[in-house]
């Protein structure tokens, strides 16, 4: 594996982290692969470098720092609130090459004032970049996973469709494809006429047919789902494919996703959209408004931050705020809120969490230009 040089500004970066009350944390380069495969999202999963231990455990080269930092925090039984700063190599397959590169960032664990912690994360990322590449225009884009989820749930879609749409947030091409399917539902493909007929009957007949088919083909239920589980999945698939989002609801969802305005206008625009559509966005909208106010209190110029309703980041563990800071279309920093991740990784209690990472190779290129 070729050696790469630590960026020359790394010392300044660590000083910036220390000034913000972070504790330096290191994590092993070799990580258990399961948390990344289960929680990180398809975009990262397909770019991980996988290997295996002598005992058959699936391992990987560290593809990012958020999951390792959270695991280390849980293992050390350290109390919260706690701010961690990290800097080290990550390994991902990238189309442009350079599969081994440096990342740095801050993870803020346990701060219960959600709006304040969110605002601080965005402000810290921007201020650090401004100190490293002074005088350069930065583009800040902000989205909110929780607001999108609130809109989807308020439209009253079946749970399966809600899950599909929420999982596709940030992948605009996939989201557009799902909306087309909702607009024009189709009959489930690949089913035999007999199976299609049984789906319309009672569950007992369908389960019996699946059980008999599995016995006839020698397909062991010990190595797969049971006939009852398969029947339930087929029923769910049929329900999803036959669900149609009525024209007004589809128009509302499309209207929401088209929102792209300065953050200074976003709270009023979202409140107006919810009132006009008769949608109750509840706590998601309250948190959005509080975060925006907290950012203004920190001196962030809200007119220079773009809120894009369809903006997400390609990691499945985000639950609220998502943001990126870029220059010349190159993402220099990105992050967001991941409140569910700590318990999924084994924490005994809910721990609110937000953070961001800095792409040091891209920052180095921006400094050179």
C-alpha cells in the first residue's frame, strides 16, 4: 500500500480542534465490517475494502471515522457530553483514484440542546475552512432528513413506501424513479398466474402453496425464511406495487422537493407549505426553526446558506440536519445529525450526536489553487 503524505496544514487543523474543546481520538485502521455494511448506506458499502480474519470474521479498512469513533466511545464507557477530534487515513474505492486519503473532523456526542449543537457543527466547519483557505468563496448547502420524513409520513403512505422513500433521500435519481412508480403503479412482475391468484385469496392457501413448493424442491426452511414469512413479504410487495399516490399528494411531495432557497427564507417557506397543504410537520419544523435561529446567533450569514429540501448525504445513519461545504463543486466538508446510531452500535441509552468531516486532499488542492 503506497504511503501518502500528511497535509502540511494538519498541525493547524488539530489546533483548531483543540480550541473548540475536542479530545483527540484515534481508532484502528482495521475495523469490523458489519457496522458499515449494516448502517452506512449503499454508496459506502460498495466502495469498502473488505478482508477476513483467521476466524472468518468480516473486516474492512476504515472507510470513515464516525462509526469507529462512536464504537470507541461506547467501549471506553466515557460520559457525555463529549467532543472528539480525529485525523487519519481512510480507505475507499474512488472513481478518480487516490483510494487512500486523509480525513479529519469533529464528533459531538451527548449534547442535548439539538439546535445549538447543529448550529455549532455547521459554524465550526465553515470557520475552519475559512481559516485554511482564507478569502475563498464557500458554498454551503443544508438539508434536513427529519423534515423530509415528516412530510412523507404526513402524506399517509403505507409504512413500506415510507421506508423506501426515506431510504432514498439524497439519491435524487432513485427518488424520482420511486415517485414515477407511485404515480403509475404496476402489477408485481415475475409471479406465476397461480401465485397471483393465491395472493388474492386467504393467507392460509398461499402459505400452504409455498410450503408445498419448498418441500417439492427440497428447499430447506432452516436456511431461509419460513413459508409464512415469504407469504407476508409477497403480500407486502403486492401492496407496495398497487399503491398509488393520488395526484394532489404527488404534487405536494414534488413541490416540497423542489424547494431551494436561502436558509433565511426557509423556516417561513416550510411553515407556509405545511399550512397550505394541511400537513402537520410537528417537532421537525420546530427543530428546523430553532437551528436556523441558533446559526444566526453564531453569526452565520443565512442568506449565504442554501436550503435544498431534496438534499441528503449518502449515509443511512443520518436523522436530521445534513450539510456540505464546497468550493468549485468540490465538497470540502460534510456532516449531519445521527441520533439513532449510538444505540444501534450498542449504547445502553439514547445519545444525541452530530458531527462533520473534512476532506483534506481536496482542501490541499483548494489551497494550492
